C-alpha cells in the first residue's frame, strides 16, 4: 500500500536512516490545537536537509510527513513510557516538551482515536522499516538502522541545563554491538563538541525495538542539539522559530554526521 505521507528512498548500502520527527502535517486537526505553530514547534527541524548527504552514501531513507503532535512513531505502541520517572510526551502527545497543553478544551484524542492514529500512521511506519531491513538483509549479512533526531538545546522540563551537542543512544548498549558503540563515540570525541553516550536520550522505541545485533541488525539514535546547525532564540516564538539552517554551524556538524554514517556502513561490511 502506498501512503502519500510516508517517504521511502530505497538504495542498496546496508544502512537505513530513519527520520521520524521532521513531519509538520497536522492531518486536518489544526483547529483542535491551541495553535498550529505550537503543535509544530517541537518538530526535528531541518533534519532531512542536514542529512542530505546520506543519499550519496547509498543509504535508504525513511521519513514521515505527519507531525509528532498527531502521533509519535518513536513511542511504544501501547503508550508505555520509555523513560520511567522522567518527563516525556505520549504516543499521541497532549502537551509540548515544555508541558503546555497542545489541545483546546475537549479536543484531545480519546482512546479510540489514539488507536486509529496508531493504525493509520504508526504501524505503517514500522512496517516500512521492517520491510527495508528485510530487503537489505537479502544482500547484506548485517544492516544498520540510524534514527536521526534533533531538539532545542534547553528544555528544562526534559533535562537540566544545556544538552550536549551530540547525544548517541544505544539503549544502554543493547541495540548495537559493543565495538560499534565505541567506534561511533570516537568521531564524537574528535568533533570538538560536547557529547554523551546513553545519557538523557538512550534511544526511542525505534532503536529499542529494531536493534538486535545478535540477529544482524545494529540500531542507534543520534539526538542532535539544534544549536549544532541553527541559531536558537532564548524564547522561541512564531516570529523566530524555526530559523534557517546556519551553514557555518551546519558544515562541521555534517562532517561529523558523515563520519558516523560511514562508520556504520564500514562496520556492517567488516562484521
């Protein structure tokens, strides 16, 4: 089945780049939100553009145009928190990252609508990832899945202080091989930017569900602080957020990201 909101670019390297949070389509629900801008504010802005070089590496790219405010395809399908005891947003979020209500009174989705959104958008996204992994496994013994994200550098409700620029998540070492985890950390250390491995963001449901190195599927998540490629205002508003990509910031960031993706490809070939 073809879905106009689901974008799949098939190539043949043993690497899939998943982009689950760059979508801004509110699926006709704009009037139910407090404001369409607020409903789109927490998108992973400019990530497709930032990773445009992945095509030249032969990577398959899978992304959704649907906003995470409609359904978050990187959450547990049953809505179970991936970070118990820490603030987070739901499968169908009702608040922003900062805790502000997303919906007007009485307009939040009920259980039946949540189930419908899961079937309409969440399930096909995961089916697409599963199908692309299976396709590439027919040609490669090992395949890497890279989940690409970004977030504002300062979100007090979610984490203290300023987030490191590079946040590599491997589900605490369970979603990829130990040696690969170490190989990926090396270029982050060499970037000159601050980084952490399995810190506040250890990987969402995509990384945790698909990452099975013992079966030939390596999965990692990279949460990138937005200041790595764009200017961040102290107070985001409809007048200043999101800003454009700042190429002076983006160029060295892209260089590091390119190294990460090449490490993944090299690892799958060498393993």
